[in-house]
């Protein structure tokens, strides 16, 4: 790896995060009715927790790779698909 290219992964991780921080900051300064977090509904909290849970499951799948599994996919993919299908049922009923 070249010396100049070592900063590339760091900049790729930092830029989206900085963009999100800037976007939230701009919204917070323009919104007069209070913080953006006060507008969270139960559905927003459910979606956020579900996304964190799915990310954790996929990370666990990266630690333990399978050669065979349900429908020739790993346990983590099957579990994420099951969570996704369950969440669709919960949100739309």
C-alpha cells in the first residue's frame, strides 16, 4: 500500500459520518418546535432497534462462516430474512 493511500479508508469512513452530523445540525438549528429526537414515534424506535439487531447478526455471521446452511445460505442471512419478514408483518398490521 502506498503511503498516500493509507488515509483513503479513514476518509471514506469519516465523510459520510460528517455529512450526517452536518445534516442533523442544520435540521436542529432550523426546527423551532424542539429537538428532532422528540419527534421519534414508536415505529421509528422499532425500526432503529431492528436495524441495529440485524447489523449485529450480520457481524456475528462474519465471525463464524458456514459451508452449508438453510437454503444454502448462512444462519445469519436466514435470521435476517426472518426478522425482516416479521418486521413487515408487525409494521403493516
